[in-house]
């Protein structure tokens, strides 16, 4: 877990608040790591929900991590009245096309020092223990275009808990407060990142292995293949480019996994 004050988030003067044009995202050298809603049966963060996950897959206590995250958020927004405390969330994959919350505001956004990577092993949401799937994570290096959401202050606590149950059932992500640059200014937002030291980081995946995953991996939210296709579609609809996603879509289509 990393907490950053506004100054440490890299919030900069106006010349850095303008978004650069969308272009194909690429894996770049690693940077320092310290640097309308759709329905879905999202799990609530209860003991029963956590116990539904294979204990061997839980790497850190998600409930304890949520307590720390809330403390960080309250510290970050200490100058705001509690009733109007802002919570921003950065979406770079499924949170773009299936946010599962009603946002008070949404903006196109860009983060620097992190890129979208299809290298995170999924044994719950998009795969299982026998055939692990893949999901996206923010990895160090490069930059990433996505969407940043401001949650309604009155519902932010409840929405955060639901979001946590969806994204953090095993405690695998490293939640961070990142500087999200938008045309209206830079905002600190919660983002779910992954360390290259994590056991869930798959590293390089050749096309043969990727095709096997796309053909067979499926979890509680569906197939890895559909997750990839939905992310690709959503990025196109938002005018965002990601060269690796586009390449993987061509690969799947060439092998008749997609129309």
C-alpha cells in the first residue's frame, strides 16, 4: 500500500494538466514503483464473501487493506468537509465498460509512469486454479489513457466497499493514489496497480500460451476472451488506442476465436 500526499502525487502546474493525444500504448522500461452502471453480482465484503474465495489464493487480508485505504483517503481529503469528501477512481479496463457505480462525474484521464498490461494472472474473476486467466493491471513504466470517476460523496464509502470486493477479493493489487491528468486539471485517484514482484505477474506470454488462455480460461465473471474483447471495444468507443490490445484482437480473430 502506498499513500502519497498531493505534493508527492506529482500534481504540477497547468502546463502538465493538458492531456496528450491518444496513441498506441507500449510497454516501456520500468519506473520506480513508489512513485451508465451495469448490473453484475458483485460480492460484498463480508466474511462469507471472503470465505467463498479459496484461502490459498488470498495473498493479503482485503478487509485490513480497506481499513488502511480509507485512512489514506481521509488523510488525503482532510481539508474537505466530511459530507463532501471527494473520492476519485481511475479506470483503465473493466472499470471503463462496467463501473458498477453511478459517478457524479467522469473525465478522460491520463496517468504517467504506469501502463496497461495484460499480464496479471486471474484465478477467480476470469480463470480458475486449473486454467488461470488474465486481467489487466497497471504496471510501472510508460503512460495510460483511461477514465477517472468522481463518486457521489454521500455514497462514496459504500461504493468503495463494493469496488473493493470486486477488485480486491484476494488482496493481490497494490492500490495507489495516482495523479490523473484531465483537461479540467489533475486529480488524485485510486488506481489498482501490480508489482512485477507479485506472484500474479505472468511476465512474457508467447502467442501459443496466450491462445490457450483465450480459448479455455473462464471464472466467476466470465471468459478471459470476452474480458479482452470488451476492453478493446470500450477503448475504441472512447477514442483510445492500445497497440497490444489491438494485436491480441487480431490474433484471436486470425484463430477464429472472435468474429
